[in-house]
């Protein structure tokens, strides 16, 4: 099973481009794993129960933790949303709210394109 990964607008790209080479390499490693592995370990990819269909891609490098919000569209298509460096144990509520807002925006735009 191969999954396809796309970015919604520039949220992920802006975050990614600000990271150093080692962090970028680790992000790429995790994204490649998500594309190719049938059952992705929760260490790298977790469903957020308190949300409406959001997942978080989990990247750890040295003592830093990074999160990339995403969701599935059309089966094996994963759409990447906002990303951030996690500095506390709990995921910031505003980041989750932003991801949910972007997901709604994505589907509204997709619906408008199909009309």
C-alpha cells in the first residue's frame, strides 16, 4: 500500500523550510515511512481522539518534538496542515483549532472546484 502525501497551502512548507538539515532529514524519514508502511507505528502517526478526523505525524529529533497535523482524503491521500515544535506535554489547543479550520477550508475549496 502506497499513500500519497500532499500539502495544503504553504503551512507545512513554511515550517519545514525553517528547520535545520538534520530535522528536515528526520521529517523526510517519517513521511517516507508513512507513505510506505502498511501499519504505521503510533510512535510516528496517531489519531487525535478529541478532533474530527485529525491525525498527528510525530517527529522526534534529539530532545525536540515536532508535530504535523494531517487528515485522510480519498482513501490513501494524506493532506498535511500546520506544524509546530512541541514545547509542553499537551498539544496547544490553538494549533488543533487551526488544523480543524484548515481541514474545513480544504473541503470547502475542493467542493467549490467540483461544482
